[in-house]
C-alpha cells in the first residue's frame, strides 16, 4: 500500500492554509474528512475553499465551508470537497489536526 493512500493529516495551531496550491499551480483541490481538536476545551473555527490565505480575507473570494462553528475537544466529522485550496480560520489558536482524503 502506498503511504498516504488512505489520508493525510496536517496539524496547525492557528489560522492558515491547510492545503494550498504548489509551485506552478493556481488552485489545489482535495477533500477534508474531518478535524480533531487536540487541546483546550473548545473554540470557534471556520473552513474556506480559497486559493490563498490573502484571498481568504475577502469574503467574496472565499467559498464558505464552515463558519464560526464551535469546535469541542475531540473528533469532528466533516466530509467535504474543496476545489481551490483549504483555509482554516482558527483565531483561538487551538491545536487542530485536519484529516485530508488521499
């Protein structure tokens, strides 16, 4: 079995691109399976389908996947596809692990 064929995880402690375009690409599609809040009690998070963190600031540039949702400690199942890139809004700096498909 090829490593990464079942999923990829990305750990973050603040806002930023979870999956963005690589060199020579303008967009990066993929799938989010869910996320795990590793510490703290709870906080507010959001996920956006957008190509860059700079364009995530503009509401018209980003497609909202999840906005201002209270994320409790533990696993949150959120199976969605994104077509431009995936941005995590995490103003409370919760330690979050995002599970991406393939």
